[in-house]
C-alpha cells in the first residue's frame, strides 16, 4: 500500500532524447475493477485535469509526457501504465515505455537482477502487452529496448487538400496511434525549421484536414480516435544491406515537436517501407530527430492485423533519470478547482494498491 497523503503526487522525471517523461508512482486513485483501457478512457474524460496539471504551467510544459503506473490486467505483466501527452492518450509509446521501465528499475520498485547486464520487464499499456529489455552498467540504466504494438499501413498514398497550399500526399500508419506520414522535402521543409512556428502551423493544418472526414477503425481495438501524430520524413540512406539511417521529426497535435524522433514514429517508418516491399525481418533504421536524438528500430517479425500486413519491432533508446518529485496540493489550491481535481483528494488515494507486482514467473 502507498503511504501517500490525498492530494500528494510522487513521480520520477526521466529524459528520453531530451523529452521529459513523468512516471507517476503514487497519489492517483484508480479503479481496479476497470480494465487498463477503461481507466485510460475515464482519465481522458472526467479525469483529464491530471494530464493538464502535469504537462501545463505552472508544473510542466506541453512537451512533457506522463506515465501513470496502475495495476495490470495481463497476468504475466509486472505493471501497467497509462500514457498522457499533449495529443491525449496514446495506446502505446516507445519512449514512454523506455521511461517507465527505467523509472521502475531506478526507483527499486522492480529490483534489478544484476548490476551489469539485461533483464526483461513485462509491462502493459492500454493497447496491450509490451516488453522492455533494460540494460544496466554499474547498476545504472543505460539503454532500454522495447518490443511493442504491431504496426501497419492503414491507408497508403492518400491525399488531402489544403487551401492555398494544394495537395499534400501522406500515408496513414498505425503504430500505437494513427500517424500521418509526410515527405518533408516535398513541402520544402528543412529539419532545422521543423520546430518553428510556421512548421508547427503547417503540421496542424495537415492533421486537422485529415481529421475532418476520418472514420477508420483499428481491426482489433476499434475506435481509437482520429490521428493526432504527424511524422516529417526526410530521405532515408542505406548504410549497408538492410541498414538505413534517416532524419524524422514527430509532431503531436496541437503544437509540439518532440526532441526525440519517437519510438512509434520510427516504427511507423519501418512499417511504411515494409508495405512498399523495401524492408523485411532484420531491417534496421537509425532515425534521428531534428534535435539530434537517435532511436534505432529493427523489424523482428512479420504478421497481420486483420486484413493488414504488419510488423513487430524492437526500438532502442537511452533514458536518464532527471529527478524525483513530490507535489502536495492542499484542498484550497486553486488548481484543484481549475482542473476539476477534487477526486484526487479522496482519502482512498492514499491507500491505492501498489501497481507493481512481484515476479510473475
């Protein structure tokens, strides 16, 4: 049981490619009778003030991500986590999985099995099971490799019209969320300008135009919402057989270009290449963001999701702990009423069950 008082949140800030991920350990009451996805859906509605609190001023910025630890449904999972970002609530995320696995080990909530070497953490996101292979050196996490959601091209060679700009070509790819994949060179966008006001406004226009008539459903998950990710793609270069490198930037709607290329953005690029017959099992991609952070993705299996050919991948990054935080909100705090967070003050929030299981064998 947690000894956290009602209205007191405890979390660890973990940087993944310079993006801050807040892994919340305690202080948030969750309904264990609901599934992980149902808990996510409740948070996205009545409970959305928590996301706002942690990624908006005065306690955060829109580039921050939040990972709320909660009890898993999967009997083999050691912990579950619900992802919160500027765009809402993704079903899966590579960088957020990396951050969560790092925080679980560095905090001791899941004991490290050895100071040097790799151990597998069995985790659960709202989209399902995800394994994180945590590598440590001298007792410190130095790398996390994630095996996550199956990715596939949902709509290839699509077009959308933007007034004053004309036709914009894109592919729609599922990779934990719907990604709008756009050739940045075709619009004259340079990596150095991707985070500027004009580029952010352009990405917003494209996303909103795609959302306007969006009705696609995920074959397994059903209604997962409209696209809120855009991945700017610059040309890929083959460095050796089955090895590629590229620059790619992920935009989250509204208004954020992340410092890392994102794990799901990297995997979406691999799924797109597979769909075009340009990748297979063993293909690797080193995807570098405009800010200079690199993730490496590798195709490990081909499969199907419904009628769509899909891939399973591994994607790696290097998370680092930035700090440990504790925030106490008195009942009189104006942010409680402003964010609709009265539910955080429920006395049961100090008695929530530890979301981390022991060894599941």
